[in-house]
């Protein structure tokens, strides 16, 4: 590692009659350059700022798009225009082995330009002396054929520790574990397999050598490359649990005598194994990581490789006869990016929004009519992928009269024109309207009430297509701007029940409107005394009491899995 001594800072002091020499002007430039570069390194880190995408333009050449980056010494790297290069013509590309992965790197470079006659030197030398009038801050692109040591990547060991379990020119196996965990905490160990596309199918079996941690699914670790796909990189996660001790160090590695690493039928020999270490601490992991970051020394913060560069792309090559072709290009394979403060603010806002909405889900309902005399059906299903909670109701013919603890009906709520009532500075005017008390006919006690927006278009063509009558469940505004948008004003529907009276009331909140209208609301009420499958002869899985239905809803919402 290289420690660049930007400090202590020293600047020129000017006075009348001072003789300015080359040393003074160079000192002036160095003062401002060193300050800026040190702040770049400490405030922003190193990596790609914008652009610099690498694109394969043909089987042997790539294009580097214009962009900017900061290297590990805080120097700015700017590519002002796209560059197209043939891999075999680039520095670092060898022609003795094509079937491998190579890495396209960019580094800061300076080039002298504008040669001029050096007048001051002509007095000491008789021949003509030339020097350069400008220094162009530029860059150079080159190839590295070996993957970097994980420890040399920016902030590599801040939150995780990555050790190399095996490495040769075709295969690399990495183990990543967190630096800190709490006692008894579940955490993941990640195994990453990097290989060339023609290296053969990889498999790795071994027994975990672990102290103060235990594997949830046992110590036998098995990885087999899938038969139906072939990639250059795979990742496997192993779930571990930390010991209950505090202030101790756990170790995770491979029992070498049990390890079997193969490429097809060829077995690879594992050498002395690196071991990952995990600290088991009692305080908050996030706080410990922040403390480690802010307490590291200035010299440690400014450490950099002796030849700093940024890995712009991993390029997978395939040998074809005596030459090669580019199979794929992976952008910035080691995540060397720099995010500015505006971007981090946006990401924080998005994260807060996800946290606020992670527990929310959309509800929808579907009703079908059963033959008279059949027991009612009530099914609840939660789709985690789209956060949708659906109710499937089967009501026997004549269900409006209250058969088997389920009743249904429709109420029409008049909407009067209004303007500027309950308006917020950032929204439209809204007003709430309410129905009268509705007797559900299920007697006293708690009931579950579900509502949906109902409308009928009255259009003959829609009636022919059986789409004239619509019942909107959940948030009807999701259809806004589509052919399915409801004709009724945008509404929110709420209910209030009176258990001791056996009645309930429906309220709707609508946005500003200038025309009188009616909002039709379809409602279903379910009694806690709903017939169970055992007493009613059974109606298939999913039927049951109101308590069971509510329990299913709670389970679906909290566990995020399908429930009926």
C-alpha cells in the first residue's frame, strides 16, 4: 500500500520584490492540488462517478463511454469522448491464453504537450533545447488478467471480511462474512465462485470448520453448478448462528481434509486455507462500524495501492481456434462507485418509503353465487410477490337475506357538489359523505365488513361484452388513466360498526366535484357465528369461522406467505 503525504500543507508567502522561480510556481500548484485530492479521497472515496460504461462493439473490441471517476489518490479521471479499443492491442493483454476472464482498468495519467524552445537553458547548452509548455491530465486504459486481492479494494474490510479459499487462472472461490454480529444472531456467509466459461462445471463439497458459530442446516457445504446454465459467477449463501458469548472472536473456514473442489472430473488441490473471523459484540453493529470508520487514523484513511486503478469491467473471453471472442461484459465488477450527496439523499428517501410501505398490502374481493342450500365459502389468500390480499366469497342464491352468517347488499350514497373544503396545500379539495345506519341482520356482536366500489355503465355495447357492471375492490385509483378507469369520482371508503345495535355505517371521501352524483358501494358482512365446515357439511379448504379468517389475514400480513 502507498501512503501519499499530502500534508502538512505549505503555501507561498508573497512580498514585494520576491524572486519567483520554478519551485515557487510548482509549490503553488501542489498546494491546491493536494488539498483538493485529499478532500476527494476522504469525503467521496474512489470509484466511478458517472458514465464509463464498457460495451462490446464486436467480437474483439470494446468501447469505453465518456465519464468521470476518482482514483484512490483522490485524482480526477475524465474521459471526454468515447474510446474504441481492440483488446489484443491493449497493454497487459497476453496472447498465450484466451479462454479466461480479463479486467479492463482505467488509471490516472499525465502527458506533456506543446513543445517549446527553452530560452533559459540555451546559455548552458549550445544545441537547441526544447521543453513542454503544458501538462495534460489524462488517463490510460489497460488489461489485468488476474482478479484483485479483495483486501485491496476500497473500504474492503469495513463491514465484511472476504478471504480467498482457492485461486488459479481459471477459478476463484471467495468466502465473505460480516465483521460484527450480536450474540445468538443469525447471519449469512456468502460463497462466491468465479470461473472462466470454458473451465468446466464446478462443484465444491466440504465440512465447515467453525468455532463459536453453528450452521443452521448442518456443517456439510455442497455446491453444484446447475446443469441447465453456465455463468462465469455464482453465489451461495449459508445461514449461520453466532454463539451466545460476548466479546469473543468466531472463526469460519474449511476442513481441508474434507474439501473436494472439482472442474468436471478434474480435482483441484486446496492449499493452506484462509480463515474468516467474526467478532461477537454486545453493542449495536451499526454503531460499531461507524465508530471504526471515524476512528481510523488519517494515514490509514489515505492508504492506496502502489498503482491505483479502477476496474471498469470484467470481460469473459472464449477461445475460438487460434483466437478469441468476447462472450460477455460485466460492468464495474467490484462495485467501485462514488455516490454524491444528492444521490444518497434520494436513496435514503426511497429507503424510508419502502420501510413505511413494507407492511401494506392491497386487498381485493371476488364473489360467486352458489346453488341454493350449499354452505357458503370464504377463502383468504396472500400473494407476497405483489402484496395482495384477496377474499374469494361463495354466497348461496338468496345470500342477501343473510344465509349462514354472510349477508351482502348495496348502498347508494349521494354526492353533492362542493369546492375548497378540507383542502391541503399540496392536494385537491376533498369531502366526506356518509350513509345512514344499515342493519346487517346478523344480530348483535362483532362482524367483519368488506366494501367495494360498484358501478354500471349503462352502455349497450359494454352489456354485450358482459363488462357493463363492475365491482372495484381495494384501491380503484390503480386503474386511473386506463380503459378500466371507473366513471365515479375517485373515492376512499370506510366503515364504522355498532356491535350492540347490529348496524353499521359506510362513509366515502371524494375529491372536488361540480356535478351531483351517487356512489354505489357493495358490502359484505360476516358474522363470528359463521357456519364451519364440520357443521355445514364442508365447503373445501378455506371455509371457517370469522376468527379463523382474521387469523389467516394476520398471519399472511406478518409472515408474508400464502394463507387460506
